[in-house]
């Protein structure tokens, strides 16, 4: 089934601009439609409805909220002509818990594309791509700030340990991998006992030329993946998110979090 309907989280950050350009590039290749969503909270530290808050203070809060949203919308409209999508691009605004809005909205699209989170993002519109991937049931592509969607790449990379999350990520990414035509299957140390040759055959039958690169158990998984992507510059890293638990990943500084923090290419997350 082709990729035809893309959702992009747009909050005006440099990373969300890169995500929008990436989505536009995918859409033009496939004749797809792109919907940008400006998801935001009410951004109220105090309850504006409380009677003890002066009218002037309530007005200032409302003005600050409106100014942030207006600036994000302005940036989107400035970008629109350069994206070249015409009527195949629209934008919508939703108010609520940002991660929840994006997780629920993603279920009505083929995939969600988001910019990598940075500490400088305004709390009013910030999102957490790893949490969204955990909750949405849809593939989430995370695009770092400054990524050039038009750059040439020779292949994609798939992180594989034979687990459930890796299998889901493979299934969710297969349409993109078929387009790339080549993929490097990256394994680090221990994986399931099922023969890796079956995976290579599966990819081959989908018209994907696959090579297997195995790294020793002594190599930290996140650093191995990051180092590989730095050296070979694939177009996409496909990664199963949180094979264990989100709590354990956060507590131990897990693979997903470290990769998202440091990687310079898009990452497709599935859970």
C-alpha cells in the first residue's frame, strides 16, 4: 500500500521546518498529501478564570499565547511557496496536550513526521517524539534540525535484534525501503536465534538489496548505530523503539533516547 497521507507536527522550530521539508520531499515523490498540525497547550501557569487574577493579567496571558501561535503560522506560510505542494498541503490547529493530540491524530494518517526535540522549544508547543511513537500505533519519523531533505544518499539502515519492536519497525518502513532499493541490516551482539538469512531473503523478495553488518557484543548499541550513520550517511535509520519499557529506557539512558539526541539523519521509530 503506497504512502499517500502524511501528518507533520509543525511548531515553528528549526527541526519542525526540516520535518516539513522532509515530508514535502516524500509527498512529491509519491503524489501524497501533507497535513501540518500546530498542536499547542493553553500554556497557562495559573488558571485565567480565577476571579482574583486581574483582567489586565488575563489579557497579557492571552496576548502571549496568541503571539506564539501567530508567529508559528507566519513561519509556515512563509515556507509554503518553496514546498511546491499547492493544494496537497494544508495546516490545522489543535489545542490540548501536545503529545496526546499528535499520538491520536497520527492514527488517521500513514505516518507522522516530527522535528527532533530541543530544549529551546517553547513549552507551549513542544513535543516528545519518543513518547508519541510509544502511544500512537503509527510510524514516527524524527527529523533533526538542519537536515537537507534533498541530499543524495545511497541506502537506508535497519537496526535489527529480531525482537517485536524491530519487526514492527521493519513492517512500517518497508514501503520506504522498497523505494530506497538498498538497506544495511545492522546487528550488535546478541539477537534472536532465528537465521538472519531469512530476513535478507524477505527484503530481497520485496526488491530491496540487503547487506548484513554485525558488530561485537562489546560495542554499545547506541554508539555503534550513531557511529555507523556518521560514517556512511544513510537516508534513514529504522529503529524499533523501547523493546523493554519506557521507564527502563529513561532510567538507564537507553538506546532510543541516545540515538534521538545525537543523530544527524532522520530516524523512523515504531513500537
